[in-house]
């Protein structure tokens, strides 16, 4: 029997971000976690670098053996099952015990409305900064015909200017809603959708098909769930339960995952989703979209971004002072 190690060999921030498999069987060969395509008659096996992986997304038609799940858990790999359009089902091993410092600090923020508001503002500040940095970079990479980014930058500036004066969570949610709606409109115009089919309308859970608006809606759904997987992995690595929400409802299951994902998901998902509307030659736009997003996760080190956002929430919420 292989002797169990004392814990993961690499910090989560030092690993590759994510790997997504579809129609594959994940199992163990020797001391390696491997997979083969379900329809591959030659049964060629490919290695999964489980000691250097943060999140493994298991897509449609994928199965995993108990032994493979155990080895992944020992290395602290976060499993996230994703179906058509993404499904928010994430698994973290309970056999891995984490230090309680971040949990105790976040608990103070969760229990105090004023601290929660300060932490939520920190998430929104990170969201604005990420759009200005990563979002603009991805637009230039994936939507090279776009020349005028001033409207998007003005949207960011307006939200940033309003943040210090916001006095309640409900008021913040109102400003967040306007920011999100304005971002959709700006990206739709960049992608040439603002004048087509009555313009772009965000409809969560109603995407799919070849119609450009429906396609973008489906890709946003899917991309958001990929971001929820990364946010869930960051919280799990820090030992923070996903229930300690500061913005998206104190009783919403997993609310802190949605809070944290807000710090970065727009910047990664929206450029990749809207650029698909103008790429009519892509045979499988969903696969191309996933590739763009997951590559961006690695290039931009999304887990470092997520954990920095958690630290900013705790700092803004005065958790370090309260816990000391």
C-alpha cells in the first residue's frame, strides 16, 4: 500500500490553474493519475499532473475511479463537475485539514453588517481593477478590431467613483446591477450585437444554439461556472466555508463563492464570450471558448488573483484587528 503523504506538495498558487476533460475515464496507473478518451479504441493514456494542478473540471461523459479521487484529494486538487453550460457542483476533500486563521477572520466579517459592506466594496474594487487590467488585455487579444475602449473605462470609473459613498448592501447591489448591465451593453456593441435581433439581453440559463445572442448567453453561463470553480478552490485552500457570504445573501448556499468570483469573472468571461459572436468559422464555439478562458486562467494566475481578493476583503473588513 502506498504510504499517505502529509499533504499537498505545492501551494495552490504555485500550480497550473485548471484542466477540463470530457468523455474520458480518469483512473490510476501505478502512482499516476491518468485518463483516456472514452471513444478511443487504442486506449491511449494521458497523464494528469495531479501534484501541479489546482482544479480538475470533469465534463460530460467523464467518470473517475475512487482511487484517482483519493490521490487527487491528497494533493489538494479541487474537483468540479460541469455539464452542458456548466453545473455548479464542486467537491473538496474533507480529509484535508486546513488552518483556521482565515475562517476565524472571515467569521468576524460575516457577522458584522458594517464589516460585510466594507468587504463587499473591496470585492467590487477588485472587480473594477481586474476589468481595467485583465479585461482590457483580453479584449485586445480576442477582439483585435475593437479600437475604442473608452466607454468601458468610463463605466469602470463611474462605479469606482460611487463606491466610497455607498452606505448599504442594497445600495451596493443597485450600483453593481447597473455596472453589470452597462458592461453587457459595451461588450455587445464591441461584438456588433447591439443593433442585431433587438440588441443583446442577458438571459441566464436560456443560452444555446447558433443565434449569436443565445450563444453568448450560454457561454457567459458556462464561463461563470468555471470561475465559480476557481473561487471555490481558493476558499477551500484557505479553509473558509463557502457559506460566509458578504454580498449575495447571507442565506444563499455557497454565497461567498459567488462573491469572490465577482472579483474576476467579468474580466475573463465577457471578452471570451462576446468575441465568439463574430467568429462564425468556429466549428465548436463552446470548446473554443473554454480553451480561451482556461488558458487565460493560467496566463493571468487566476488563483493568485482570487486569494488576493480574499485578503483584500479581510483587510477592508477589519478582520485582522477583530481576530487578534
